[in-house]
C-alpha cells in the first residue's frame, strides 16, 4: 500500500469532498480521484460509492478510514516530537488542561513544578476535553489535566488523582443559606453540578427555583457572584483563592468527595523523563490543602 495514496484517501474522508481534499493537498481534483482509484486497485476493494450524490464510504472504506486515523495520528506525533528535539535540542513537555482546571489551578501547579524542576521547559494549552484528546493523539500535547471523562482508546492512559470537593459559594452579602431562597442560582449544566445541587436542596429543605443558566467559564460565574448577581455550586479548587482573599463566601462544603481529576497521556510516552517527573509531581500535589486549613468553610 502506498502511504501517499492512503494520505489522499484520508484527507478526502476528513473533508468528505474530493474538491476540498484537493485544495488542502495542493493538487487537482482529478489527481485525488486517480490516486484513490489506484489505492482501490491495490487493495482490490471499492472504498467510495461512486453512484452516491454525496461523499459516501463503503464498509471497507469506513474501516480503512478508522485505521488510517491511527496511522496519521502516530505520524503527527513523531513529527511534533522531532520538531521539539530540533528546536530545543532536548525534551520539552506540552501540558494541556480544561478551562476549569487551567484557569484557576494550573498556574499555581506550574510555578511549584518549575521551582522543583527548573531544567524542564514546557508549553501550556487550555482547551476543552475533546480538543485535548485530539491534541494528545497528534502529539501537540504530552499530558492533559481534565475532569472525569470516559476515554475508550487503548493508546491513552488515564491516571486518577486525588478527590476534590464541591462547595456552595456566594458574595459577601450572603452569610446564611436561608438567604439563598431569593438569590438566583448560577447554574452550569454538568452532571457533577446537578448531583451536588440535588444534595444541597435536600439539606436546606427548599427548592432553588430562581436560576440563570451559564454557558461560559467558571471565571465568568465568579465575577457575576462577586458583583452580587447570584450564587453557585462549584469545585473548591476553582474558588479557593477568592475564599482566602475574602471576595467570595463559602456557604456550605460537601462532606463526601467522589470526584477526581484525570491525568491523561499517550501510553508510549509515560517513561519520558519530563513527563514522568510531571506525573509524579501531580500525584503528590494536594489541590485541597487550603480547604482543610480554611476556617471560613462551614457545614450546615
């Protein structure tokens, strides 16, 4: 099988169009068609249904596209690794995180990691979970930190870290949970938020009917709360700085923490020096340490 023919087939499948693939590869549309026909001839299988008005793969075409994704992701990882070595003459790690971890927590983690490992250089990427997994497989990101997320991929290793608690936070004008009956709940529609919100409503004995849906970052929610617009159920790691500084008030913290961070990486990279050092550091890093010493947090 000619890897060049496979690459053209792969891009045509990605774009679902011969025309778009040709433009991306800087070749003519007829060249795309010819090279794919050559691939079909080599394999003795039809890969694309020619009698369909839309771009449509045969069963064999779908299977080959899935396998070719793995091939070109590995090639991309190799290319990115060689670029790092060429540019820096040594290993350099690229660390990714979701916004909810990257914005409030990652800066502090990286400062302490650099203090202990000044010889290790790094780049940072803040993306959503789907993008981070894609960048991991392509080699743009070496390690990703994210909330609990099911990943079904044998190439990817998932390491669970410490449990972290959720808290109910409000502005300083709120001092007791009973006052929340007239305050809007700023709600992010996530499974964990819903779980702890249900628990909180059962504990306080009334429903929190005044709600504002927030389809943005936790940073947006914190600014709204500080300006008196509402309260929220959030992971403690995302608000601990504001709690310690006194700009946010914790109305309640939940006793039981069942949720964890995940460290996600490609299995074959686990033993690389910079990556293994960062993993060891994270395993021993206590995101909750301020929680256990912070006297402002109360239980109902």
